[in-house]
C-alpha cells in the first residue's frame, strides 16, 4: 500500500495544473488517469476546435506554474481589442488593452497546447507520481485518510482526493454528491474561419435576438475561432447547411464586419447543459473544473473557471500544509468551497442577465439593449468594471493577486 498526501483523479488540464501547483511543497502527489497522457494530448491535437480564450488571471497562474513561456512560443492567438455589439445596431462597446496599460486582453489557445506544456513540466517532478492506464475500482473514506483501489488491485491511501475527472465524474458519484442540471436549450457551433480583412488582434462578439456569436483571433492574421450559441434546431441546420450558404449567413450575422467569411474547418456542435454540484468539497474530497460545474461556454472561457479552481485550491492546501493542519478536513476546505461557489453563481447570474437583456424579438428589448451598450461605452467606471470581470481579476485568489501586483501590467 502506497501513501500519498493528495491523489488527483483525472490527468487533463486542471488535474495537471493542480499537481504542478503543489509540486515542491513537501507533499507526495499522485495523478490517476486511465487514458495514457500522450494519447490525451494526441486526441486534443486531433480535435483542433478545442480552443479556449485564456484571460489574464489564467495567464498569471500559468506563468506561476512555469509553463506560460513554453505556451506562448507556440502558434497562439492574441487579442488586444474587443468589440461587442447588438445585431443591426449602431451601439457598441470597445475595449482596448493599451487604454488600460495592458499588453493584451487575452489569448486564444488550443487546449492541447496547454495540456502538453503542463504534462512536460509534470514529468520533470520527482514529487508527482503519474499512474497511467489505471481506473479507480473501489474507494473507501476513513476518518484520517481515503483508501483507493485501482483496477490492477494496487492500493493507495491519501489525505485528500481531488475530483478532476470531468462532468461525468465517477468519483463525485461515489462520494454521493448530488448535482443539479438545467438545459440552456441552445447548442454551440464551433469552427475556424478565414476573413477577408486581417483581424488586427481584435475579438468580436455579437448578440442576436436568439443567441450570441463570438470570434476570437488566431495566430494567422486572417483566421478566427468562432463560438456561435444558437437554438438547437437552428444550430443543427447550420451544421448541415451547404458550405457556401453557411459562409453567407455567418458573414451577415457579423454585419459584414469581417468581410466575407470562409469556412476552413469542419463544423462541430455541442449541447449546452448546465450542471452544478451541491458540494464543491466534503470530508477528504474536493471537486475542481467540470466535476464541480459545467456552464454556458461563454465563448470558450469555461477553462478559466477551472484554472481559478486550481489557483484557489493550491493556495489553500499549501497554507494548511505549512500550518500543519489536516488538508483533508472539510472544516478547512469550506473556504475553497465558499469562494468557488460564489464565483460560479456570479457567472450563472451574468448569463441570465445577458439572456434577459438581448434575447427575444420584443422591440423594447432592442432599445434597452442599445441604450445599455451606449452608456456602458461612454459612462466612466462601468466599462472598467466589465473589463476587470473579463480579465478574471475578481476571480483571482489573494496569493495570485499579490504576485501579479508586482507585474508591470495592471490586472
């Protein structure tokens, strides 16, 4: 029987980031992943549409973990400006990084690049054991530790077990943590497009009466990753639409701001389902990433929530370990749970407010939406608050805020 301090179930992005964040603090860490890590990275590379808009809070964490320099050397997109408007409207909001003393508002990165960079760094650690090709078979919660049996009958113990095994988490189910579901009644269509005009490192987001269309610039000056939230029937129609017709409808949906848009990848659609665990922590177990919640993708930014789960949890565990406290006690883990639930609720509320403001055909909604966009763009203070929200500044744990405060950038 092998003893560990923390066992992380799931070797994808958030699991790897947490293991790396706990590296070097005197604890033994294990990651259990039944899919070989190289296979995970290969699969993600094959699915080129798994792209996320990484905000500056997540960038700060990745810098702390020592992988950002590796990531940024790859073919990643960067956006310094963002324009948000309502379809067929003259009102808009424009954010510009230079106005706020930032080098960028965010980066558009293939998830596989982040995963691969984290994995390469994890492999260098002597404190992290990676149990490949193994599935959990049994788990038993004791008073002072968790007893784990994997499918080759190997037995492990841990003071804390972390569920990073996704939205269909086996571990969460074994811990009897209930979840709530809701259907957004929308699907997200994702694709890579080529525009007539160069993107000039500008992202675009258009609100329609029945959904939202976002375009984030990629490494190529004419390429964008699109995230199009649509009612289910319409999303399926666009998926099957002849390419030339799809390109026309997409260009019009963007009010021709990008010129004519050419589809250069396959189209994929994903059902947007909300999921929320009743507990983000319990005795000797913590949930992070999609295991804790899945929400509306918000233009590929759901990864940022998961990475801030990691930042909060690693800060808590490091502090408890330094103070000689039991890292698996729910009494101490409640601080993590409270903070992450709070930020999750903020995102849920924001999604609901956007739907109430922009969705629907009522003329008054369009007028109110236009006025709201115009006021946001010109009234001092409002745009700055929205920008801090988009950058993830309000979601950062205190220890990460202190680190970034020494940076020349204002986050």
